[in-house]
C-alpha cells in the first residue's frame, strides 16, 4: 500500500510504497532528497498537529477572554484640582454642572481569525494535517462555508483526507484516487444514486443519461450525507 508523505522542502504531496520507509527518496517537483518516514512517524506527526491545534485554540480563547475583561472595565479620567486663588482676590464661583467635553472611551472590538470568516468554524475544528490533505484536491471558495467531510470507505486511517466527499453550503465535491468532480446543491438536474454493497454504499452521480462514479461510503456516512442534503434540489435515490 502507498503512503502519503509531504516533501520537507516544497511541501508537495508524494505517494511512495510503504516498504520504502527509512530509505532516501527524491522529490519529483523540487528534486530535494529526503528520508521517507515510517507509518509510526506519520501517526506521531498527526497527533502532534492535533495537539498544536488544541493549544492554538486555547491561546486564542484565553486572548478573547482577556479582551472581554478589558471591554467590561472603564477607566475614569483623573480630575485635577485647580490651585486656590490668593485670599486678597475676589473668587467667582462657577455653576456646579461641568460642561467641559470629555474624552469618549470606545470598547475594543474582538478580532476574529480570517479562516473563520472564510471557511467557518467547522473548518477550523479540523486538525491542521487533515485540512492540509483536503486542500490538495478541494479549494473552498471565499463566498462559501465548509460544512462536512466524509472519508472514502477504502481509505485507511493514515490516508484519511486524501479522498471522499466535502460538503459546503453551496457545493458537493468528491474525490476517489485521481477521479474528481463537483455539483451544486441547488441543481435539480443531478441525482445521486446509492447502491448498497455490504457495509458500504457506492455512490453514482446521474445527469440525464450520463453516469459518473463518485466514492464509496460507509453506511453511517451515507445516511449522514442524506440528512445534510434533505431539502436541497440535489436529490438522492436508493437502488436495490
């Protein structure tokens, strides 16, 4: 089975045989020579990315909490008393009401990350390593939000993210090996045909008389996709 690794020089995605772990390989894109990591090292990198993601969210939440505390506190301006006039002079008493202009304190606005504005919170909650794999075959547009990722049933745990279905608020994007495609969720001319095959469900995209093989999903993932598309113009039909 091939292992999905990234070139440490140009970050290109490379598929190498699993038995090549520990050997030296040359990147076909930048010609950089590096040592192929073992599956165990790849898993440790994935866990490290998850931990790093959790730490980033903790720091960001702590920063937002401190900003909210600053917003709730108001510093009053210091009033300096004027020196008393000499006793020999006549003092003119001013009205008690102070009409002098005061400086207005504006609360600090809470800053949000660019990723949350562009792709939504569901995208930010994914591990950074998984987002990196998904970005290899799917580019979420600026005007849409990421909703859901369902992995292909044929992928191993280490290969999660290299194929499957990505659902945004506007499109359904699918990838299986080197075969990719997409369809708008509001297009009624397309139909997804679901054919059971043991614990899996094979998906086919139908458009008129054309048929396009999509992906293989586990049964629970196929049900979740059907729930997400309920009410959309894009239809799902079940085959015996």
